[in-house]
């Protein structure tokens, strides 16, 4: 490298299946400290749930943190997002990309491999240890799940009983024999189960996309939603609903709460900084049953 050349920007890819804990991991990195002026791109359907005390500025697509980092959730393809983000921040100290839960991290890592401005710092795959075997053996998602593991040089396993770690490590080596495996102590956020509410209201459901085995749609609106009704509907269709995440305006309270649905379980927690409307996204198995679920959601 000559004195006139800029150093290559390290790019880290954070992958993992739907609901594995990628955003939680990213939040901990942010709170624990990142390189100065890091650029964080979230290529997923969810919002980054960052403590309000860390945020200096926020709009629909950009969060400016007090440590100088920028988080982006931009439109278009990932390559377009990265190009657009680099126009916002010309020379970040590092780039972190949170991949979609159904994405192949190897494809994202290839961006760094062919770029003259980037170097691949690593590919982390977050694994939900409580669902790993179920995902691996699924005829629908097993191939995608195994591809995500194979692309990583570091596997971070959470939600696993410490007594099962030795057996888990031997099993995971079948899918990636060279990656470094780490086990995370689960830090369960304060959350509550849904509480009864008597009335159902009707935000509008908006179709976003459908790809292969997966279908996703969103629910947006200012009208309040009955938590009990929503939980019952999601529970009835949990055989085809893999993931839901976002913010919801709760009926009778006028509060915005963060909703997390993964592994068939629905959790709520207070949102310190959130949009002033419901913004929920659902991902599931494409087909008639999921279309019925989408129609049912649209009617509430």
C-alpha cells in the first residue's frame, strides 16, 4: 500500500436464521464499543432496538449514535445499500452488516472479497441452540440453515443448556469443521406475556415480498391493536409463522411496545425509542395457509 492509498475498511457479516438473536448480538456490540465512526447496515426487516441514551439523531433510515457510529436501514439491494451508506459515511472505521435471517452470508462476504475498498474481517453466524436440530432437519429450511453455518468462521451459540455444549460442539462440526465455536450466556430481557384486551381494531396490512419458500408482509397504522387478539391469531398460525418483529401501538394504553415472535413464543418489552405507529413485519412459509394468516391480520 502506498502512502496515498487509504487502508481497507474491515467488513464483518452477522448471519443466522430468523430469530437467532442477530439484533441482540449487534446491540451488545454497539453498547460494548465499536471502532470510531463504524457503519452498521441492517439488511433485515426489523428495527435496531438501541437504548435511547445512545442515539443523537434518527430518521426513517438512519440512526446516528453518540459514539459517532451510523446505523442504516436503507432500500434496494444490499450492494446498493452499501454504496448509498458509503456516500453518507465516506471512510468508516469498520462496517458491520446484519444479514437477513434467510440470506446466505457467503454472498454478502463476496462483496468484501471483490471490493478494492474493503477487506473481510469475518463472518459470524448466530445460532439458536434450542432450535438448531429442528432447523437442521427441516426439509424446508434445513438447506438454508446449513448454508449459513458453512459460510461462517465463527459460530456463536445461544439459548443452550451448558450441560449440552460438548455434544452440541461435536454435532455442529458436521456442518462446519473449521469455524471457531463460542457459547453465549443467555441474558433474558425483561418481557411480559400478552395481557387481555377486549376490542379488535384494523390497521392496514401491506404486502412486501415473496421469495421461494418464504413470504413476508407488514402491518402499519396509527390505530391501537388488541394484544390478546393478535397473540391468539399468531398462535393459531405458528406452524407457518417463523418470525415476527416490530413495534405495536397497544390498545387502551397508547404505548408503543416492541414485539418479538420466534420459536413459537411471543414476547413484549417496553420500547424506549420507537415510531409513533404500529410497524410489524411477519415472515413465514409461503402458501395458502400463510395467505390466510395474512388476510386475517389485514382484517384486525
